[in-house]
C-alpha cells in the first residue's frame, strides 16, 4: 500500500515530503540496502523533478536506519548529486554513531551538512 501525491510519498520503505522549498526524505529502516535503495531512488526522483530549481534544501533523515549497504550509500550520493544539480543544499540528521563512522570512513559526510538533532537542523534551514 503506497500513498503518493505530487509532493509526498509514504510507503513501507520511506516517507518523503516536499514542503515549500525543502525536501525531507526519511527511510523507515532499519536497513537501506539492495531492496530499499532502488525504491527510494524511484520514489524520490519525481519529488526532486517537481521541485526543480525551487528546491533550497534536501534533508536526509536517517534516525530509523541502523545499517546501510553499499547500495544505500550509493543512493545517498545520488540523492545529494540530484539536489546539488538544482542548487539545493543537503543535510543529514539523525545519524546513529555506527552510521556516522561509516559515512566518515567513506567520506560521504563531506557531501552533506551533518546536523546533530532537529533543533540544529531547524537553525540550519533558517539560514538558507
């Protein structure tokens, strides 16, 4: 069962919502791997397309994710690149310590602004 509209996707894999000029993507977790990555890509691309150059920020909320495979890391890079292509800033929030270590080891953390919690994220968004 999947609910989708022009500005929202809600299914068992993720919730993604375009609100104004901010796209927020939250995989349900606990894993983002071979099965989840293509679904995330397929479901988020239409939201990115509908936002176009009006997109100011894309937030990847990983608070429910405990494990990420190489395909999951790849989708994080692909989403960042798509947002960057339209001039949007990107942020990660809710990164668990084990994922943060992985992101730093793979240098993916350099592609995103790391926000430690919702308050820090809101402050970051307010400056855009």
